[in-house]
């Protein structure tokens, strides 16, 4: 996902917490959080030319990922996100 470039640990922590709540409610867990940091965007998003990239690896049921998609689309701190579901 891409957060605003001025995101600090508090913003990153709140976004990860918002993801982990529906995942843990369905018995899943957050496997890994990879902070790529501040990088230049390929194109401008909401008048931002840079963004804070964050990769979150989650192990959960596909149904709970629908809730994660909904939560991320409603979160103001997230500029863009992409959720991929890997079949077992």
C-alpha cells in the first residue's frame, strides 16, 4: 500500500492495526510487515509526488480479505492499496 510521504511510525502502526483487526477476528495473522519507506511515485496521486510504501503479508481466509479491502478503502491515510490473494 502507499501512504502519504509524511507518514510516521504512528500512522503506519494505526494502518497495520486496522488491517490486523479483521484478520485476527477470522483466525488469521499478519505474517510480515516490510517498510519500503519514502519513494517517488510513477504518477501524482492526490497531489503527492512521493509516498511511503508499505508491504503487509497476511495469512488469512479469503472472506476476511474482503473486509480488509473495505477497511483500507475507507482509511484516509491510505493513498493506494492492492490486495492479492494467493490460492493454496
